């Protein structure tokens, strides 16, 4: 292939980063375009490195995989993210996929399998470690489809977009020239329609929807 897949490694352990770099650079179709020890460092590197795929550890000194996915996808929606971690709890898998990750793999994965999954994600597929409960991924995909089919009014869509940008109820109220109580009512209705329980989940929905459309 003419253009190699550019991969950014984000992990706070030097040994892990070194090992991943050695593995990936054995394949001439892959270019390790950068390394980061934490989320903020990764955010600083992305504009210049322009990775196609990010290998993101779930637990970092300045954030976790959920926050990482939301931050990255909000600013760089085209970048694909694979969570590469030692944690296999179902709820972590669901939260990170819903936050925008395209894959969830465990660190004991074989080298050839890791490379194979990087290519799958790069090509638009989603991947899940075989050792994680099989039903988890299907449930996530079904919920995403249901979310995307949810019907929001134009005003609700605008408010959801404002929420995803971190705007407060007061800021939204001022922008729309309505009361904060009315904004709270709108947000409550949005939560019900999307079957989410808080602003973070609502923002994750919006980011994921914009990525998939």
C-alpha cells in the first residue's frame, strides 16, 4: 500500500509503548507517528501527527478511556480509537464504545492479531477482544442504532449540540432567549428520548452520531 496507516500509542508505561512500537514497526504497512504518556499530551500531538488509529490505554494519569474517547472524538472525529487495556469488565467495554471507540482489546493479545485488528478498524470495522462477553458488543451496536433513530426536534437537537460542547444551562438559555427552567425541561426530554441518564452520556451520543453520519 502507498500510504501507511499512522498509529499513535497512548500509554503511561514506557515498556508498553516500546513493546508496541517494536511490534508495529515490524509491519511496513504501519507507521508509528507518535507516543504519549497521557491524554493531554495525546491531544497536543494529534494535530501534527495526524494519526489514523490511536491505541489508547484505559487508565491514564489524567483521564480514563471514556474521557479520552469523548475528548478525542469531539475534536478529531475521523480518528479511530482502539482501547488497549488489561481491564475486561463489561461496563467498561460498553462505556468506551458508546463514547466513540471502534475497538476494545486486551493487552495479552497476540502481535499478529493486534495488527490485524488495527487494519479492521482503519477500514471501518469494529473489533472486540474474544475474551470479553460476546453479547456486549451486540448490545452496544443495537443501542447506537436505536439512538440514531431517535427523533429530536430542531430545538432539542440544537440544545444537545450545546450540551456536547460543554455549555451550561444558563449559557444555553441566554443563547435561545428562554428560561433555565425551560432548558432543564428540554434536556430532561432529550435524556428520555435517547435513553441516557446524564449530560456525559448525551454528549457521547451526539459525538458518536456525528462520527457515524
